[in-house]
């Protein structure tokens, strides 16, 4: 018996089609644009209900299913959507970006082509200080006078590096060797294709407030100006259950339950058993797990007991 299947039309998203190929400016000379895409919220629903060619007929049901999938970590249906970007980004930020390995990448090659004649510059009021609590992060800015000196030094360094590179090229030095002293501020370009599930994982990490500012600016544009148009139900669920949600460990839940029950001593004992309350000279030692818990307590409006 020959089984009959309904005719399927190509899935298009008019809101995303409107910005297809449009470059979104990032930093001083970077950009990101959508080159191509496959699928939509409908594709997520279709994959979850594989026996339905077009999913359900009611948008309310589609939204509810997508929220259920996101809430319960059923990630496979989100892998049915893919999107391809064209990116121009400084090499130091690209090094972090490329660590997300679940994507297809083709980068501009300075072995075959002349390096892009552009480097990210820093305004005098944009120089950040190293965070004392986070070895990977920054906190606060230098004063304008110091910033102006740093910006001028940056300008001279980038100018010398580019001139040195160009002299080597003009002399006939192999491009693969001539490039070796270019600074990490030099822009590179790449095509980057990724499925929706792994893109959301990328955004979960790179939109975080503790992510490096430069890559965070790219992630915020991808999320708020592109993904939100492409898969609005998925984006809404992602914000609700991932970006704007909190996860609590078993220890944290026990502390919170005891604080709510006004069992302060019990909460302190749990925290102490977890190693959160070690002291030196009468002061609590730095403990990242405790500090993260303190942020969650503040968000909940609960006073920390230690």
C-alpha cells in the first residue's frame, strides 16, 4: 500500500528574510549578518511530533510544546534548525568564539590573502581594569587621562605592526610568515553555521554578564536582533528558562529552605559543612560558590546569614 503524504512547502520566516544579508555593526569595524537559514519554530514542533507533517494547527499549542521542550531539556528538536552567519571580529574575541566546536566554520585565510587592514581600537574611556574576584574578567574603568595614554600607545603599536607586515609583503616574504607579528586586535572574517540548540548554548555563555565585553556584544546582537525574529517562541522560552532563570544546587536549596523557615543556625551549619565559611584573621575567605549563592539570595530578597 502506498502511503499518502501531504505536500510540504519550504519554511520561510518573513521577519528574518527582511534582514537576510544585512550587516549589523559591532565594535568599531566588526559586523555580523545572516547569510542563510533552515527551519523555524515550526520545524522544532514538527520534529517533536514527528507524525505530524506541520506540527499542530494552533500557535498556542506550538508555543506550549516549545516551552515544554526547553523546560525539560529535550534538545534534539532544536537541532533541526540551522543558521549561517558571516562575521568580522577581532582575532582575540574569535579565539573564544571558535572554542564552541559544534559548528561548521570557514575562516578568512592570511596564508592565501592579505590580512584585513583593520584592527579594533579602544577609546580612552573604554580601558577596563582587571577584576579582583574573577581572573578571567574585568571590573571598572581607568580614568580618562590614563586611558588617553593607553589609546595612544595602542595606535602606535598597531601602526608599527601593520607597517612591518606590509614591508614584509612588499619584499616578497611568504604571507604565512609575514603575518606572525600582527596583533590580536586585527580583524578576521568567517562563515559560521550552527544548529539552534548549539547556538543557544553559545548565547547562554556569551551573553552572560561575566563574558568578555567584546564577544558579548556580538552575542547580544545575534540573540536580540536575529534569533528573536527567526524563532520567537524558542527565544521567549530560552529567556524564561535559561538566561533569566536561576539554577540552585542541593546545598543552596537546603540553605534557602532553612532561611525561609527562620532556622538560621541550621542554614549556617549547612554552609559551614560545605566549606563556605572558612575564616582567616576574623574575615571570611574568598569562596566562589558562596559568593554566587549570595548573589542569588540578593535576587530573592533574602538577607545572607553570615
